[in-house]
C-alpha cells in the first residue's frame, strides 16, 4: 500500500497516543487500584469472572498499550483492545448513557473505535510491524 506522509504521520500519532492511554489505564490497575482492588471493582460492576478478568485486562491494557506505541503485532493487539472496550461498554457503561462524567460510554466507545481502526489499517510505515513483517513475499506481511 502506498501511504502518503500524512497517512503515515496520522497512523503513528493515533497508535502512540492510543497506546499511551491504554498503557496508563493498565498501569493504574496494577499500581493505583491494585489487582485486588480492580477485581473487587469489577465484581461490584457485574463483570463475569472478575478474579480472572481484572488481571487479564490489566496485562492486556499495559502490555498492549506498549505494543501499540512500538507498533508491534498492532492488528492483533488493537483487535483485543477493541474487544476489551466493547466489553466495558456493554457490561458497565451503557446503562449510564453517553457522557463519561456520568459514568457513560463516550470514552470507551472512542477507545474501541480507535483500536478497531488500527486493527483494520495496521501500524503503518513507522512501526516494528513494518520493519519485521513488511516484505510482500512474507507469510506474516498481513501483520504489517
């Protein structure tokens, strides 16, 4: 795919900013809320299997955010993060309406949409995916 400089810059900016936000949320679950606190919070919100889901989500958001920043395995990681946010939307935020100030879904919907966009487009030229998998004759070129 022949991407313009603007597209290359836009994908890199989206990937890095989105990655930072997810990594920050994952870090928060480990360090500010703790995993035990996140498990309790998830259970209170009605998240199924909160004991398993809290550490899984924390790891996905922290490691996945870092992966997005680097642009490694972007399509896979972004798809998982989009599913993470859709789960948060439907399990927790939808009943509160749109606005985040009221506990609503505007932020998680935006994060899901941005992650979905990266899952569809890939990381772009300025990424480890492109450097590692960008050859057209590679079986793994779909990751780039």
